[in-house]
């Protein structure tokens, strides 16, 4: 149950009135005043909570059950299950702690802020405020809580990881997905590869064959060359496997490698794991349809290259804001209502502002209330 | 009198006397083309002049709108509600604005805000079209506007007040803008002292009262000039101090999700100190120190900037055989500190330019030779800069007098050479961090100067209509006629622009833009001008054509292809002078980010009258932008090209009183 953080005005007035009446009589009321449980009206806006500046951001960790922000360092927050949702500049995070794995569900309130083509309806955003969107918020009740599997939490994803194979859940056979290509930007070259063949040996791979095409920008290549095959025997690995596409060989960790596969050597199981990673200084993308015959290095940032592991934030799938709608570089809330499922309860939440009353950005105000399942 | 030609001006000045053409007109002296005083018709570089009196009548206290009067000059309002000029296709960063031949602070890039220069104390403005980096260094690529202040020699005192209203665009119907000027000159113990002050109180205007945002800011400007000058034998000493403050505020946006509003704010304070020592036509040493402190930006993201300029400009005129030479040595320093304020007093700000500076030593020599009625000039400038080392520029000019009858004068002027602009401290050291929104803009300390090769040819005629059409012996001096045709070409390279830094973007996952020497531009065009003067009427018509493209042959945005300016000045009975001038621009090309065209031409019609009632009293009145042609804010917000300026119809009336 949410602990109240605002004292109701009526309670204060009542206490004041009592004090007045007692002073008018000479008697002293020795009995203690009945403790008053502050009442918080549904839809009360809390905040603003400052998330710092771009140069010095602050992450605000909020405990919905307690109704308060917690002062935590990043290290403490990683071990803390009390907080539910966190804010840092434009990003919203959910706790992924094993004892409080928080999920979010986005209701379709205010979906009409976007037209059929998905473009923002500017007037809808500019004319909305916390008051005008309160009714939409209040309309969400426990009956709107979807099944548990509709809630999505934050997650981490490898850019390549296990995406290079197919697993048949019926036959339990693993096969190479040779239709899926990966492009790695590493060591001043772009390498497009796919796994054309693999030999599984229980829970590991004993060999893996790549189809590799290289675009060496330093050498002046403007497109990928012809694909060549590269087979790496991983059956007898004793250490993790580091592959350099340029040399077409497995190297050591200290060399200029492009991708790596972990080596499992537990009991009598030896071989490569079904998981591919890239180097820290490399980026990669998935080219599902073999669409890219070349990478234009001048426009590389627009292809969507990412580092090895990316954090997938549940709120990113349904951003709460639109940017720069009227030329002012401002963030305008859609006033969408999110359902936040914690380990203990389900809440509804609506972000009402990214600014304080002076217009300072990064200051979150929002309203939230617990929903009771019906 | 409202011809911009000093030649025509001098004719008008003397038309009340003998009107015969043989009564040769007196000529105004100009300095900008050669850095030495020279009769305007003898200047190898074509110079236009607008007098201080003319400025007073077409301005509202600053140079901002006044320069729109000058043919071939395009005035633009920038994003900080300041004003810059374009000349021959070069934007405000590439047109040099000088005060007494020395540079001023440029709060935005390289371009001086013309709304921060008062028309007080101005003797004249000289306008040089085309490149002049040999004489003036950086930024003199498209032209030079040299504001020459008055050297008062007589005691005088004058007060002027002017009220104006933005009529239907006024924010409040009772809003009145006030202009107050006080100008006192007094000789005390051999020193010529001057005090002049000006205050502009402008409420701004708004096209649509139903929207929160305001179209033009309310401003409060103050200018104070103090001067002391004395001649010691043939040595002239002048000390000047100029103070300027400017406060602007303009409502812009509602704060999303909050009850408050965001306004654009600007608070500027500037001090200027000049020391000038000179021996007429021989040598001079000018020292200038300028300190500009500014807090500006949206109220939720203010920036503080401290800009300093210091310069010692020395010049010597000498003779080498048959060549007259002018040589100079300039020591120059720029400093810049810029910080984005923290969100509260407890939060430290973000430094965007960290106390950076630039020093340069510049030397130039220009030689000129007389060969009969012709004159030739050649000059070179070398600059050693703390940022990028040695850079140089050279230029040749020629003046060919085809017919040396002052009443039937044909002249051909040719010029070709190099010009350049050095990178600003912001372009070199800026850190603009918007990484929370996915992008950053960074300076680049490896930048080289921008350069251009340019040339121009100008044919001019000064005489009369009768003489032009062969009536050589006619006594009819009027209408006087001046014609001018100028064609110009410039190829500029290494223009500085922001480009995506691929490597840094890939490493950070942000869109990192960095200033680089990348762009090429090609400017070519023509200026045509006709001036006619009768006994009581002066008329001027000018046309400018511009073809400006980048290295990929795409048209450059934000420049009119065609510009027509016309003005008519009529001397009426009772010492009443009436002026009408028209500006028409068309053919501007949209930028790559603009989604379409709302309007690509605009017309401004301006009328005014003034009358000298007696030696003390004078009044004036007029209407600017008679048809209230202005930008459509909605279309502009939708990303459409609308070339009409952010301007408003304005009605004004003023009075001035001369104490002594």
C-alpha cells in the first residue's frame, strides 16, 4: 500500500479547528489525538524529481510501494530490490532484480496523439496537460490489468548471440541459419558473415563454418568482396575461441580478433557454446535479408550498428514523449498510461512533465496509483 | 537627400547655386578602398556612401534597418533577433563590419549584430562591395561596411525624441516605442569633448495574439559615447569610450506539463575603449579594447559568454619612386569563454568554450601608381596566427578613366584577388552537448581559414542625360545621371560547416557533428544602378542578380536571386523633404530542411517626411513596411520557406531640438 506523502488539507483544517475550540474552553483535553492516516487523492502528481544534466546525469530510483525516491548509487541499485522504476534524463528503467523483476504494459490511452501513419498530432501534444489528461488516467482500473505475460521488463540482448542458428523444438536439432547475415565493424573493416554450417555435439559445437565477405575501407574497398568459407574446429578447445576474419584463423585474446565464442570445458563436455560475441571496440548489426552489398562509411551511424550487448528498455518500445514539436527542443508527454507490475502490486503511471516550473529539463513529474485486481 | 552616391549627394548640395554642369561638384572623401583619404571618384575600388543624416531618417536608432536602404545589401534577421547583412552572395559571417576601420565584437560567429551599433555620432558609412582581405583581413570576402564616426569641431547640443507604433501588430494597442537621443559637443580648454547617448525602448510586436509565442522581442537598449580629442601641432589625439547595453525578452513556449512559460532572454553589456594617435595622411596608431558580456538563450537554458577583442592597428603612408604605398602592422587578440548555466545555483554549469584565445600578427602593404588618368593598385597581406600559422592574400585593382570630363565621366574598375576568413573560437573549441537527445556539436582546432578567389568588373558613368545622349554643348545640367554596372565572380573553398564525425559517432552511439573545412561555393552576379537628379527630385533604381551554388551545383539557400531597390527623394516647399523607398526581393531557394515554399518574394514600401521648421526645431514622420508584408509564423513553423522578413508595419513621428 502506498504510504501517503501529502497531508490532506481537510485534515489540517480539522486539526486547526479542534485546536481553536480547545483554546476557547479552559479544559485541557488529555486524550491523544487519533492518529490520522493522510489521504492521497487518486491522480495526485508527484515531483519534480531532477535527473541532473546531460553532462552530469543523476538516476532517480523510485519505490512505487513506498511512494518515495531512494538515494542509491548505481552499485547499490544493482543489488537493491526495493526500487521499481528509475529515471535518467529521457530514459526510464525498470528494476531487473531477481526478487523484483518489474514489467511494464502500455495502455492505448491517448493513442490518438498519433495519426494512422504514426506521425505525432502536434496539437494534441501541445494542448495536453496534467489536468486535461486526468480523466484518461482515472479511467484505468484493475480490470485493465492484462495477463502477466503481457508485461515486459528491461533486458539485455547480444547483437549476434544465438541468432546464427535455428533450434527445432520438436527434434531438438540445431542447424545453421544461413539466411541471416551479420555485419561487423571492427579494425577498420566491415565484415559480413553468416554461419553456413555447424556441427553440434550435445550442448556445444564441435565445428562452425562461416561465409565471410570483407569490405576493407582502409584499402579503398567500397563494397563487400566475394564470400569465402572459413571453418573453425572447436571440438578440442581449451580456451575461448577468438576469430579474425581478415586472417581467416582463430587467434588469442590479445590479438586483433573480430568475434569470439566461449569454450565449454566442463567434465567431458568440450566445444564452443552457441553464442557469438564481438569485441568491445567493435559494433555489429543483423542483416536479415542480405540487403547490404556495401556499407557507406560516411553514413555508418545510420545503419544501426550497436555494441555487443545492448540494454533493451521496456519504455523504449513505447516512448512516453515526443521531441521538438514546436521548434523549442522540448519534450512533450503523450500522457500515456503505463501499468507497472512489481513483485508486490500493479500500478498505473502517467508521466506529466519533464520540466520543473522554471522549465529546467530532466525533472520528472508523474502520477501513480496502485490498481486492485478485480 | 537620399541618393547613396556621394557624387549625386554633392550635386544636390550645390544645386541651389550655379546649375551649370561646368560648376564641378565637390566630392566626398572616402577611406575604405585604400585606407587613405581619397576622392570618391578616384578610388580604385567602388565605394558607396550613406551619410549620417540619411541614416537618421531611415533608421530607428541602430544600423539594423538602415542598411536595407543600400543597393545590393541584403539584411537578415538572425536566430538571436539580431541583424546581419549579405553582400554579393556572401552571408553575414563573410561581410566585415568596421567601426572607424577597426573590427567589432561578433557575438554570433563572425557576423556583427547591426542592431548593436547605434547611428549616433556617425559621419557616414562607406560600403565596399567585394573582397578586401588585403586591407582588412579576415571576413572581408563579400564586402566591407565601414562606419566612420564624426570628428566634431563645433560646439553643439541636440535632443531628439521619436515615438513609433507597430499598429495592428502591437502586443498591446497602447504600446509605443521610444527613441531618445542626446548629442552634445563642447570645446573645453582646447579639448573637443563629446557626449552622446541614446535609449531605445521597444515593446516588440506579435502577429497572432492567440498564440503564446511573441514574434519580436521587447528590447531596452542604451548607448553612451564619450569622446575627447585634441590636436598637438600636426598630431591628432582622440580618446573614445563606448558603452552599450541591451536587454531583450520574448515569450516563446509553454513549459510542457507545467504552468509556466519559456522566454528567450538576452542581456548584453559592452564596453569599448579606443585610443587614436595620428598625423594626417602620414601615419596613425589605433588601439581598441572591447569587452562583451552576454547572457542569452531560452530561460531554461541560458548561456553566459565573455568575449574580448584587443587590437593595435598601425599604419604608415609613404612613397617609393612613383608608387604611393600604405603599409600596416596589426596585433590582434580574441578571447572567448562560454558556459551553459546550471539548472540552479547549486548545480555547476557546462563549459562550452573554455577560456580560449587567438592571437595574430598581420602586416599589409598596398601600392598604387598613377598612369595618366588611370590608377593601378597591388597589395598583399600576411597573417601569422597562433591557431593556424601563416596565411596570405593578394589583390590587384585598376581604375581606367575612359573619359576624364567630370561632367561626362566614364570609368572602368577592375579587381581580382584573394580573400579569407579565419575560424572563430567557437568553430574551433565549441562543445555543445545534447547527448541525452542523441547528438553533440564539437569544435575542431585543426581548422584552416576559409579562402576565396574573386574578381569584379565595373563600368560607371557620371554626367547628365543630355551629355550621355550626345548634346555636348547643352547648358541643361539636369537631370544629372549616374549609371553603374558591376559583374562579380567568386570561388570560395574550405568553407566551414558541421559534418558528421563517423568514427566518433560509431564509438559513442551519438550523432557527433564537428566543424570541418568542407564546402565550396560559387557566387556570380551583377549589380546595376541608375541615379537621376533634377532640381528638387532625386531618384535611384538598382537591380542585383545573384547565382550562388555549392560544390555540387545546388543553389545556396537564404539568398535572393533578384533584388530591386528604388528610392525617390523630393524637396517640397516649406523645407519639407519627402522620401519613399521600395525593396523587392525574389528567387530565394529553399534549404534542404525546408519542406516547401510559402512565399519566395517580398516587397517593402517605406515613406517618410521631415521638415526643418527653423534652426532649432525639426520634425519627422513616416511609415515603414506600408503594406505590413511579413513572415507567416505558422508556415515558418511548418518548415516552409517564407522569405518575408520578421518585420511589422511601423508608424513613427519624431521631433528634434538643437540647443546651440
